[in-house]
C-alpha cells in the first residue's frame, strides 16, 4: 500500500494546536489504496507534546536534542515510510483534499519530482487571506520560486511542498538554518527537478503571536541577509553542477518504499 508521510516538528509549549492538525489529517480523502503516516518529532526530549495524541498506528512520535525545526524535521526522516513526503507545521492545518491532490498531481506527471499549492493565512480574528503572489496552476518555470524569494516575493509557502521522499533524502532533508528551512528545501528541489503548482488551497497557515515567524530574531536584517545568501549560493552551486534528479526510480517504489537498513534510534519513543 503506498504511503504519503507528513512530517511535523514540535516543541514543548508549541503544541497547543497539535490536536487540530491531527483532525485535519483525519479529514483527508486519499486515492484508492493510499494511506498517510504522521511523523512527529519533538525539538527536545520532554515528551510533553505527545501527551494528548490519540492511539493511532498512523502516528510515529519521536524526540531528540534541541536544534530547531530544520534538525527536528530532518531527524524525523529516519522514520518516514512514505514514497511521498510533505511537512505540516504543528500550528497549521491541511485543507480538505490537500493530500489527494498532491498524490494525483505527482503521479500523473512522471517528469516532476514535487509540487506546491496555494495557501490561506488564518488571522486571529478568523479571517482567511490568500497569498499575494500565487503563480498560475500548472508546470512551474525553472527557477521562478528561487527568484521570487531572492527579490522578497516568494510565490508559495514552503510548507506546501510535497515531494518524492527519495528526492528529499538525496538533498539531505531540511537545511540547517534557524528559519526559512522549508524555503531552502523548496528551492533546492526546484533546482534539481521540475515542479507543479496546484491552484487549490492545501494549507491553512495560522497567524498568532507565538509563532516562530513572529519572533523579532526572524526579522533581524543581518540574519535575513545571511539566510538569503546561503540559500541562493546553494541553488547556484547546484545549477552549475548540472545534476538533475529524475522521478523514474522513485515511481517504481510507489507501492513499497525501498528497504534500507535502520538501526535502533535513540530519538524514537
């Protein structure tokens, strides 16, 4: 049975919306024969964020040393079983039909390795606001997302990325950055494989004072400039290398992900 894995990083104190994220997963419709796996990784070792999680075999909960979201998500890859993977922040929601559209889009277009989709911001007053730069649905022109990020007009939310797990593993998961790690993964995938824009909304992005992007450090101009420089340097280096990832091998594993030897992980509960 093919699996799509959803990776969520969470920390103690940032799990107040985790139950709602789970509900949005349970409401997902999937293509016939597919199922989902929720891989949650605590950024820390308290175990407290998992206290209210239901006893659901589709949930894989783990924890590890504190290192922010990028490290937690990348460590979670060790437990990912899906041929496809996408992220979901602990305070966000999947829109109805999101996973089905991801699966159907990627499997219907053999030349692509990933897709992204529209997103709505959920304001504290309940208002839903669409993104201002959504590109038209369909195949994305090469480099359009990286260029948008470079000039401060990123066209999509990085957490709407759904990609072949083998592609995420090939690029090393989420880059070790204090923020924008989802964007870093997105633009690297874009540099290595064609992608597709889904016009329908797949994510509800919750805006609230405690979110990491509301932290003053996130907007520090020196850090922002450093993140941009690091991301763009990596993209340009990959382009110069001329390597392109192909989904041909990954498609052969749509029903059974390639087996790898996995040792016992201290990060797994």
